[in-house]
């Protein structure tokens, strides 16, 4: 339990702060997906695991259980020397357990396969980012403008390609929304478990990407209707994603509102307005503006919810290969004070702050607009 030292406007807003962590609460299923991270500690761990998927080794062992290496080599058409090397790397990484030539998946890795999409996403996202870290690590640490100008990852996350719905823009945007959609699928569970939403009937998710966060909330709470606000290309991909991801009973309650959340028109007020991993994208001035805009569409008595990545504290953990995407954004991850102070200045009350520990720390802030 850790209280923020609050002064001035923030103190008058009666902030309540606490810490929630997956390590402290292992029984909560919303943290179970963290098991995947232990298999992606280094680049070679990720390479070996990706090859094991590509060569059919994981599927074979998952379906058929313990198998002799010579049989695997024959049945899957694998080079015996390469298979032996791969099996050794997987054994070292606790993916396989081996007795003589007999190999099988470990119990822990079998648990991780329940989150296979997340395993693939973490590998692929880290693969996109890793060349920037390898080639531009010094600028990343010391000259963020140079890093952004030269990096490939910031070329990937280009919002200017999200206004005009064209085949080219859809394809360019599809790659990064695949990453963010999968991460949101698992990160959102911790939010839904921590925030009481029983009296919420309408939700607006600002910068809501493909609607995955709204979908997870609608899945849990059948009364809620949600509106996702994002740029036109992202909304088009969102409609496609939602239509293919859930039954009509859920998808029919999710609307998309194409608009620029900084300056475009916004939907009519709602009971709950959310930002999920959005505000760190913008400088302080713009982040405050977005919170002001959110204030304008929260109904009196309604709430605003912010779920945002916290600054990396690398004294507490080693940087793993899976953390590469977080590392390239290290200059953009803020402490919670800017968000807390902006909410208090706008008159929000009952401001509740939690720090939730997933693979990295997250801020979860919920504040109520007076009735």
C-alpha cells in the first residue's frame, strides 16, 4: 500500500492510491497471461520458439505428447542436427523437458499456450522494434528526436496515414493495430477486474483503436453500449475486427465514431469515458487538452477512466526481449501526476489511483464528475 503525497488541487480532490500486482495476486485469472514473458527473455529464446512454431514442433508435441527426437525428425521432415540444437535451446528455456531422446512440452509452457496469440504478438512486435534498439541504442538514450527521425518503429506508427481510407493506408495500419489489439485483449482484464462498472450504461473509448477494449467491457457487462472514437482508417479496421471477434449480442452494442480526438467532433455524453494507452502518445499540453475534451463528454455524476503505461523502472527488472516495444517509448511514459492534477483542476472528485503491475507498471485512474 502506497499513498501519493498530494498537495493543492490534487489534495482537495481526495485521491485514493494503492498498488495492485500480478505477483501479489497470482490467483486472479486476469494476470495468468504473464506466464508467456518467461519464455521471451532473450532474442535467441524468441528465435528458437518462433522456429519451433514454424516447423510444427510445438503443435506436434501439444497434440501427441512425448515423442522421440528421431521420430520428430522423420515425421516433420526436420534436419536431425538442427532439431537437436533447437531442442537444446528449448530445453534450456524450459519449453521442453527431455529424457534421453524423448522430449515433451513442460507444464509451464503448456499453460503459456493458452495465450498463443500473445506469444506470437510479443515475438513479432519485438522483432519490429529490435533493429532500432540494435542500431540506435545511444540515440534512444540520449537524443530522442534523432531516434524518432531514424527509427523504423515510428515510421510504422504513422497516424497521418489513418485519415484517408485507402487500401494502402488500411494495410499499413493493420500491422500495428494487430499488435495493440492483442495487447489490449489481455491488459484490459486487469482493468475490468479492478473497476466497478455495474451502473454504467454508456461508454465512450477515446482513441479506442480497433474496439478491443470496448469489446472486453461489453463482453463482461451486457447492459453497456460503447462508442469507439478513433481515426477513420482505424475505425474501418475496428469494424472488421469486431465483426469477426464476437457474437452479434456484443458487436451490436459497439459503434465506431471516426474523428480526431484532439479536434474533431465527439459523441454525446456518456456515463464512462476511457483512455486506454492513448495519452502517452502526446506531449503534456496535448494530453491535458485530451483530458479536457473527455471532461466535456462525461455526464454529471459520470466518470473518466485512464489506463496508461507507467515509466520504466529498470532497477527493478532486467530488460527482456519481450520488453523491447516498451523500451523504445521510454521517453513518453509519465508518472501519474499530470493526469491526476489535470483531473483535479477540471473539478473531478473521488479520484482513485492504482498502480497495476503487469509486464510493466500501469496507472489506473478513475475520477467522478460531480452531479
